[in-house]
């Protein structure tokens, strides 16, 4: 056991693992140099203000009603399968449209799929953002939550 492994009781940082796996610094793959991942799977050395396309997946809160219903039979090859938004899912669709209208010069949500318990979408950053992309997304999620709270006086947790 090396001094690095003993140092933290077996918990190694990415840099320490790279040093163990690749004794020479130049052997570390380019894609793993300097990237530290958190539970959010975010590359901390990436500038999320820059133009680009990002894939976002968001899970709904357990107390939030189902967002869509799956229709069709996936075992039938000739039958179309799709996710049909519920009333709550349509609230998200309205929020997407308004988000795109408010931010059309900077960014927009391009493609999206509303699944029963989560949402996938791509967001395209068109121009350099003033703030981190996460700030804009947090406003979108807040808007979804506020819409849910106003819908039939729902008083559960936040949407996501």
C-alpha cells in the first residue's frame, strides 16, 4: 500500500488515482486531465457561459404528480410509442415556451421529452451568457414550481 492510499483511508482523489494508474503525468488521457466530477456530473473546468448545446435531465420531485403517460405498445413494431403529457406536463410545456420567448437572444430549449418522472431537453446557448447556465436553469425550474403551486392550489414541494 502506498503512502497515498494510507493517507485518506482508501479514499483517493482523481489526481491521486491518475498518478497510481499512470505513473507518468503525460500518460493521463487528455479527457481526464484536470476534470473533477461531482454528483452533478459537471466538468468544473468548463465555462458554462459559452455558446454550445447541453443535454439536461431533470427528475421530478416524488410529491409532484406524474408528468406524462406512456402510450402505445413497444413490443408492436408497427405501433407508434410516445409520452403524452398530463395536465402537469402541459404546465412544463407552457414554461418551456415562455422561457424561450424571454431568452431568445441568449439561449433556448430545443428538443425535449417529458417522461412520467423526468424531463430530458437540449438547451442551446446562442451567445455568451452573463451568468453561469445553471442560474438560467434555476429560474426555469422556479417558474415550473410556481406554475404548479398556482395550479389547483397545489401545495407540495418544488417541481424538481
